[in-house]
């Protein structure tokens, strides 16, 4: 019986510590890939990647987004970078807090050396706001950006304001009127932020107004994908020459593993002359 309990405790300790060591090994691999990218490009590389990763205990998935913690960390990395050292930011995010995204965008704008944002898959909402502050935006040919229209609670700000147009004020309840007031302020603030970013990048005023209104005014749904062609049609200068190191990095931020994977393939490059 004593031997059984000893094996049980050893199994429990091993099960508890294994995820920790796996996370440490993964973090070390990520650091090596970042270092490789920095040496190739002579830059400071920063990742802002949000995925559902398993926690080290119990494997509980957590949903991540741009937060104040993220903005603090990115601002710290920028402060530790000499003014003449370029910055490469790898973005993979559904968006998040407007305040945090604005802080990161402002810090990138103030950095004297070239700032490049790499988007291997998507950078929606606040991620797009950050990308707008970069000197160069590099998208994978299939990657997308998104509108930066603000949301008030669970509703798009622009949609809340349509209620004022469709109903007389005496038929609108007080709560909706308050939401509409907040929505108007949110739209003005975010549009002003986007316009200020574009002006500081040297855009002419007509183009600034058009693009800022298009991205913030509720033209599309909040999850509308702006691909490479549409981004260029809007007026954004987008490149597609993605370094291989960026793909290597994003592969090191896996989604939680399920019992049966929904996507499966042989993880090797296929060439036309590959033996069959």
C-alpha cells in the first residue's frame, strides 16, 4: 500500500510539473526565434500575439485580447530600444481595449527609427489601429485587417446612433439615449485618433478624412476582413514579403489541443517534383 501511495504522489508531482517545463521549453524556443529575426533584420522584435493557449494547470483555455498589461509590456520594450534601432512588431490579435491600442500606437509613432508591423494571419480592431501607426505594414497574402469602429457594450457605436435617426426622441428610453451619447463620443474619439495617426504620417487631409471615416464610421460589421487588395484600395501601403521567421514564431503559439484535431496535414513543404 505504501508503494502505491508513493507511485501516486510521484505521478501527481510529475503531472503538475510537466506542463511547467513544457511552457519553459516553449518560451525558450520563442526567444531563439525572436533572436534569429532580430539578427537578420538588425531590429528589436516584439510579439503581440493573442490566442487561446492552455494554462499550465488543468489545461483551461483562456481568451486573450489587447490589454493594459500588453501596452505596459510593449511600451517597456520600446523604451529599452535605442532611437536608431528599428522595431519589428508581430501582430496576431482580435483587438481589445482602445486605450491600450492607442498607447501602443502612440509609442510606435514616436519611435524615430523605422517601425514595421507584420501580420501573418489577422490584426483586427485595435490591432489595425496599431498597424496604422507603423512605417510599413507587411501582410501575408491571405491575412486581413479590420475596421476600428468602437463598440459600446455589446453593440457597435454606429448602430446605436441609427436608433436616433429612426425614432423620435419621445419614443426612445433613457438608457438608449445614454448609450447613444456614449456612442457618439466613442466614434468621435476613435475617428480623431485614426485621423491624427494618419496626419502624422504625412497623409493629405482629404485622404485622412476619407480613410478615418471609412474605418471608424460603421461602414462594415466589426469583424469585416480587409484583405491585401482592399487595404491597398483604401489607400494603405501594404507589403506581402513576410519573413519566414515570422511564420516560425506564430507556429509556436498553438491553440489548445483537442482530442481530435479539426485541421490535419503532413507538416512538410510540398514541391511539384515531390516523389509520389
